[in-house]
C-alpha cells in the first residue's frame, strides 16, 4: 500500500478514471446492476449529486497519480428520517484488485461517515460477490437481509444482499 495514496476525488482530475472503472464493472460484473456503460455526461450529474449532498468521493492513486480505486456514499432513501443513513459503494480497477485498495477506501469512507455524524452505512452487494461480502464482514458490517431475484443480468437472476455498519455517531440525534 506504500506506493498508493488516499485522495479526495474531483470531477476535473478523476471523472475519466472513475468512468473507466465504472464501465468495466458494468460490462464484466454484477457489481453494478446496470446494463449500459455510462457516459461523460453521467459523470457530471454523479459528481454534482455528491457535491450537493456533501458526500465524499475518496480515491486511491498510485505513485504516478493514476486513480486505481474509489468509493463514495450517498442518500440511502429520500425521506428525512433517513438522514443519518447512507448507502456506499467501492470500486477497484480490474488490474489492482486483491491489493487491499478496497479496504483502504472503505476505512476512509467509514471515517468520513463518523466525521459527518452519520449513524448507519448500508452496502447493497450482489449475493454471489464473496470477496466484497468478506471485506464488509472483516470491517464489522453485519448481514441485514437478502432480497432474492431482484436483479437480472447476464441471463440469470441476481440476489441482492444488504450489509450494515452501525456507527457510534451522532452523539445527539435530532428529529426534523
């Protein structure tokens, strides 16, 4: 991990690399339940949503400054009482998986959630993604339920497993 550094991602510097990582995952995996690769215009909206919600985009760059992994979180559900809960996602470039980058991004996201006085982080993971499930469990996430056959991709039904981490923040939650 010493050849990598954690960074806060920006549209200007990282949108193209994030788009490449997203699209590889869309085309070749069930990490995203999406069919079509995203466009540069999608990235404008994606970054704007994170900026407007004050949601972090945390990345890991290699020694040359090339983004190799990233993660973010955003609104879990759109109603006000969910304000202390976020849904996160983490993606690692296909050539850099298995090097601990996903773990480092997740640890940074958890720290950011605490700093932002959030209480619960939720990850929706394809139930067959053993690597992601193991990572979440190692970081203290608990299985909160599985929705069978809610996705269909690559000619088969997909089960979506939810993993949740409860944080000790905020100290004094409030209604409204």
